[in-house]
């Protein structure tokens, strides 16, 4: 979302505090119950802490059992306030905060496809005292990271975690043993390790300690909402409701500010049933109208053309989200839309302001009243206004985010939860993936780890699982990349499919200002010193270029090959020069050559991004 204005709805701290007297997390420094100043808890990364729910407790318990053969009840963590914060890892992972200390990292291990738990200093001592964690005694301070060798008792150690202790029995590090080595994972100083003060507290107790901060955040968000309504008073008023906690909090703020918005639900056709039910339940609760921007079942038809979406190949967002939203808002006209965006959700969103426009939806102004809230703010606010019972039940199952159930940004752990809850939905997707993987000769490791989520698999993951082909080739196959070769000079020969539409190529040439001639299945397009020759009978096209003109010509070629007839070009054309019946119709006399249709075309923006890099590399252009 492009920033329209750097208007902020407030400023929140990155980390949290903890009241040791009351045993509760704090959004501010001072406890609202006893008035004590809390200690700082330094969280990892772009911190977005939240309360642990039933699903999170289950994952912690599974991690304990898989790592130490002990349950959460046996280590005294049941019924105590637990805060979790998502952290970077190969798959799902979060740090666990108890009593004002980070006691462990819980992560889904991609090697064994199970949850595991890595204990920190205090938790190591608990496990040591219970005889659940082996240890080795060191006579000198260990390296911060590295391999321990020449230990007399090394052969007697099992695979897994072990504590490093000094001569006085103090835990000074954590290591992991495999068949041959002991790897140091974490080290600590020799200072006394204070035991976290653990008290049994409820979410209501946490709210009581933070009620002042929650009310201040609530007030700032309401004032911001009123200000935006007054500033853009002539716009149609909408609220993007996704079925998630953030949009629920935003809706509550909007209603408190006196707004009566129309709910906009972007149904991609890949929403889980709980999400769809939540949208209608909340709309009924507040007697609000819903406008649905629905993609229907289009995702499955686009799969045949584009293949599985990936984190670096997000065709699904444009085709299943943007196009339905674009059509809906073009019917609505100028609109002011309130959204549940928060800057702590991701690095990308951390750079977004609270007000903005999307360049592909220029008639919509977006406002994010809770842009500066963490998840802990959201959950405490929902509890405060008694709407936490209206939150999507998927959060209780351990989902950190709510969205498309096969989104490539999901982790394997999340996919397993989807399979557990909705086996029939997941079976349909995996039936496709199995067939696709078999066609392109990907093995079972690739399928089980869902490595289709990347076009270019991160080197760490590719090396970890010995993936000898870390780049997907299915995209290139659409234009015969495997049969592409360097001819002479700077020339590229490509195969083209039987359905290649010369008339659509003609349209693209006109818009780009490229000369085009065709006769009897033969065509030539000229741009500066570059040429493209098409022979429909042979099913091939040749690009000859002395400069970068081949890039424009490649875009012209890609459009007819990848075109799904999604109609986005028709929707955005300001002069209405395009229409679609059985094929595209183009009114050349009214076209202004603004090029907007080409800039938004998914086939160009998605296909060209990858193919141009591959072609440039292969042909040394």
C-alpha cells in the first residue's frame, strides 16, 4: 500500500514489561494493579507478542514431550500467564515468556516434522533438577558457538539437548549432540540465574494491569478514525472485514467512533469455513450490510496456467484478491476504507503509514486505526469490550494468522492444522500438488516439506534437504524454456502454444508503439533495433535484439501465452478501449496508449519478472 500520508494513530513500544509482584505482562512500564515498575522483556525481532491460547499450549506440550518426554503439567506451566512471540525459523517457531523471562523457543522441526522445544537458562535448570536434561561439566568458559571435542564421556551421550555447567553447577550454556559432535547453541554468564516469579493469572488479570494503556490506545484509535472521517467526508464508507481479530478490533473502534460502515469481505474462495461463518456472525451481531468481493472457484482454473503460487511468485493475490476488489470498488466509486493493518505484522508493513492508497485501486483511501497496536493490544482490547468471544475460533486452535488456507506464506505446521481440521479441503489441494510434483519429477521430501512455496528455494532449506534442483521449472515450461537456445548474436528462440493469439499480440504492439505485421500465421514486430518473428505453423518465436528492446518484445509475447481472460485490463482501461466476448476486442480509435492495461496485466507482471531473468542469464543478453 503506497503511503498517502504519514499520519500516525499513535506510537507503541517494541518490547513489553513484566510486573514481578503481580506476575503479569505489561504494555507500559507501570503495573495498573500494584503500581510497581515492571522489568523489561527484550523480545526477538519485530516483536508482536500475544497471549498463548489452547493451540499454543498444545504445541508447547508436544515440544516438551518430543524433546524431553515430559508434559507441560509436569513442569508447572499449566494455568500460568504465557506470552508467545513469533520468531524467524525455517518453519513455525515462537519464543515463550513466563514470569518475565524468555524460558524457551518452541519450533516445528522440518527434519522430523514434529514440534520441539529448546530450553533457555532457567528452564534448563528445571529440567536438570527433574533429571530430564543431561549435562556435561566444563572447566573453562565455552565458546559462544562452536563444536566441543575431546570429551571423555562423549560416547555415552544420546542425541538431543544437554546443559553446559561449570564447576559450581551453574548452567552456563546449552548444546546439542548428534552422532559425532556436540554443538554449542547458547551461552550465558556465571551470574546468578534468578527464578521467574510465576503466579496463576487470567486474561482478566492481565487486562486489569493494562487497562490504562488499553484505554489510551482505544482513545487514540477512535480520535484517528473520527479525524479521517471528517477529512474524507464525501467518500463512501467501508470497512474491510477478513474474519480476523484485527479487523474485528477495527470494526469495534469504527462503531465506537460513530461510523456505520459497509463491510467488505474479500472471499478468495480459499477461506476456511470458520472464517466465512465469522464474517456473517459479526455482521449479524452489529446489523451491518456485507458486500462480497468473491473470486469464486477461479483459483483452481488459474492453477493450470500459473502452477502453484509461491512466496516469490504471488499470482494468487492479484488474481483472487485484487481483481474482485477492483470490480467491487469500481461499482462503489470513491471510498474511504478502514482496515485492520498493523505495522508489527511484518517488515513490509512496518514501513507503511496509517493512511494510504493502493496504486491499483486509486479511488480507495485506506485508513488503519490500529496500525501501532501489537497483538497483545488487540486481544486485551477485545476482552475489554467483550468481543473476544466473537473472534475467529481458529486462533484458539493455534493459528497465528487467518487467511487463505494454502497461502505459500503459511508454514508446514499451519498446513498440518488445516489438514487436521478440514481434511477434505486439504485433500483437494494435495491431490493437485502430488500430480504436479510427479509431472515435474519432485520427490516426496519436496512434497512433504511443501517446497512449492518458493520458486527459488532458500539455500539453507535446499542444502538441508539436499534439493539438487532449487529452482522451479514449471513456469519456464510455459514458453518452452527447456527448448530455448542461443542462435546467433543476441537472439532467442522460444516455443509458443497452439492457442497463441496474434490479435492480442497486435493489441499489445499498438499500446507499446511497436510496429506489427502478420499474414497467414506469420508475424513480425519491430521495436527500435529489435525484432520478433512468429511462425504459428512451427509453434515458435524468435527475438533478435541488439539492445534491451527484447524486454518489450518478451512482454508482448508473454501476454497471449499466459492470458487467463481475467478482465483486469478491461476494468482499469480509462477509455474503455477493451472488451471481451469469446476473445478480446480492441477499439484502436479510442485507445490513448496510456499503458495502464499492460502495467496491471498479471500475465506480464508475473511471467516477465521470472522469465526475463532466466532468459537474460541463459542467453547472456
